[in-house]
């Protein structure tokens, strides 16, 4: 039985996120979601699996490497991944090989000496704020994911609420 | 013969592309993305040049693909007018569904023609001897072999099958991947693979440094079924004149000679002349 623990780092910009603004603008001005969509925010998500060590301490070290505190904030969640109420979180990740995630794993293991890092996964979480009730919001979020947020030939998505 | 060179926020090759268009004897102008899209109908052909439209936000080409000008361009494509997408232009055409375009030919303007995206130009992954040796953005001069019969495609209309062209690439997302069953076979069978990356002798070697981005079957350029829409990752406008060639190429000194990229623009002109 695996004893690995998963450290989830949710990272977001403290400064305005131009990419999220562009996505919001495109959805409202070009794709007809102006009457239901209130806002779009974005987070980066790193899920780091470790096979030993204190995950809380390790998380602090990983955050030093992966988060630029001059412009980003983050929270750590160990063996869980929860999101707040009030928006629909859509997690988008590559289903083809993710070169950046592999690079991060190798950097942590080989260059920085964290040999207890077993795996690294990376995703983007789009936080979609709607003016509608939850069932309609979830349906709209799926539609937005499929029409804009992913290219199904390389990305997959998951509604996290 | 008037060509629109489309300009989105972040496009950065529009001016040299326009030079290339005019140098082969076509008229042309830069067409900003926010002009009334209907004005596109006054042009005989279109080039979507390279660059980083919308800073490649979300993924390369996708934000531009939602602009009204692209809906108008689909209508022009349906009329058989030539469209060449170079680098970011190729990415935009893929995200719009104009390439490979199998789902688009049942009626322009219909829901179906809004485009099923059938493939992706994913992040570069350079593979050699079974190992990943490099990832991400890469720029270099590459050799291309023309795979389609001449006259099959607007952008290679006047290029013979098997011709070799040396043209530069510069991109981070040119790795053609698809989960559409049978798509690659169909592209091969129907002559829609226009260029492949190859070595200097024209041999296809499906690994880095010959296959520069990990693209399926070393595919560098494809056209739609009708042949009027071409998407290519390499930049022909950057090899239009011999003086643009790299220092190690002896043709660089022959300043009166055309560069290999000129043949793409000459093809477009010939295609329009024949199909007018």
C-alpha cells in the first residue's frame, strides 16, 4: 500500500491577472456569456507527491521554489483539494506528456535534493463566477471548458465542485 | 489581386509578410482584426502571419480564433479563396477549425461550420533516441520536403512534389497531435500533408534535430480538403530573399537570387490566377 502524501499548492497572482481578464473578456464579448458570467479568476495548481518527510515542512520548501511571493500568494492543502463556495472551479491539465511538470519534478529531485518527491502534476484552475444558480452554473462551466478552456486533443478538464 | 495580411494584437510578422506579398506582384494591405469583418470579402486571398496573438494567453491562437474576423474568414474560405496561416496563423486556423477542416465543408455559416477542433499544436517536445532532449520554444533553420502534388494546395501550388526548401522556424507550440481517429491517415491519403521536416537530403527522420518539435510524422504543414487553406509552422517570409539565408548558406551571397520562401507566395499568386 502506498504511503505517499500529496501536497497541493494553490498559487494565484496578487496583481491583476491579464490572462484571466482576456478569458473573461472573450467569454463575455465574443462568446455570449455576458448575461450569466460575473468574473473569471485563475490559479496555478501544483500537486506534489512525496514518499517520506514532513509534508508541512516540505510544502514550505516547495513554495519557496515555485511561488514568487513578490507577486503571488498561495495556500497549501495536504491530501485534500478544496475550493471555496461562490464559484465553479474548473481544473484544466494536459493529458499528453506535461514537460513543465516533468521539469519541476527533476528540478526538485536532482538539483535541489528532494529525493522524496515521487511525482509532480501541474494544472490551471479557472474560477468561474456566475450570476446563476448552481446547476445552471455547472452546466455553463462545462460548456465554457469545452468551447474555450481546453483543446481536447491535448487537455482534459474536471469540475472540482 | 489583393491580399489581406491579418493583424491581431501581438502579431509580429505582418510587415515582412506584406513585403513578400507585394514582391511577387500582388497588391496587399494589413487588415486589423477590429475592422468591420465584412470588408474581408473585398480581398482575393489572406495571410495570417506569425507572432503571439493575445500574448498566447490561454493557448496559442485560441483567443484570436473567437474574433468576428475569423467567422468572416471562414466564409471567404468557403468561397475557395486562398488562406495561408504561418506559425501563429497556423495555430489560429487550427483553433478555428479551418484546419484540417474536415467538419467544415457541409455549409458555411451553419452550426457545423463553426468548427470542430480536430487537432492541436501542442508544446514542443524534442525526442532523440527515445529520450526527451529538449522542450519548449525553439528557433532554427529547418529543411522541408514538399509532400503534396503540385497544384494540390494554394500555398504550394507552384512547387513540385519532393522539392526541398530551407526555411526557419520559431515557435514553442508546433507539435501536431490529435485524438481524432484516422485523421493522420486521412491527411496522408488525401494529400493534405503539405510539408514535412526532413534532413538536407530530404530524408524524413522522425526525431530531433530533424523533427524539430515532436510533431506527429514530422508534419510541418497541412491543408484543408479543398486545398485552399494552408497552415505551416515555418516562416517563408523570413526566407523570401537570398540575403535572409543564414551565413553558412552559399546562396546568401547571391543577392540577386530569390530565397526559398518566395515559392510559397508565388504559389498563392498562381493559385489565384488559375482559379480566378
